[in-house]
C-alpha cells in the first residue's frame, strides 16, 4: 500500500528541503527467472510507478534490462567482481546521469 507507507513522508521532506528524489529498482537474480516476480509484486510496482509519476519523481527500473545477465551475478544477488560490478555501474551511470544533471535545476 504505497499511500500508507513512509513514502509520502519522504516526498514531503525532500520537497521541503528542495531535494530531487530519484528511485532506482535494481535487477536481482530472481528477475532472471522465467516465471517472473508474481502478481502481487507486479501490482505493487505498478502502483509505485503511478504514485511516483503523480509526484513527478522518476523511477529507473533495471529489472527488465537485458544488458544485465546471469553471468554478472556472483552468489545470491551480489554482482561478481569480474564483469558484474563494472557492467552494472556503467549501465546505471548511463541511465542516471541525465537525471542527476537535471536535478541541478530543481524547481517544483
């Protein structure tokens, strides 16, 4: 329940402090399974996206990013040291850089 979470309070505090929020959803090993995350999680993410969009807060969602593959993971959800960390850092930087640069012009 997005509306009853701590999220509205965080948004109010960020607005008051003139801090631009950017939410990032990382890809986890479970996101690589063919059966997907399940209907409850899908509904929550859909609600979250709509709520954040209503407040003009971006959500960068890497869960479907095909550039992040099983070979980038080590144990569990941890990225491996050889390719995972560098690959994912580069991907995240590419996606977040325009939003971070834009955040310098925060005026809501």
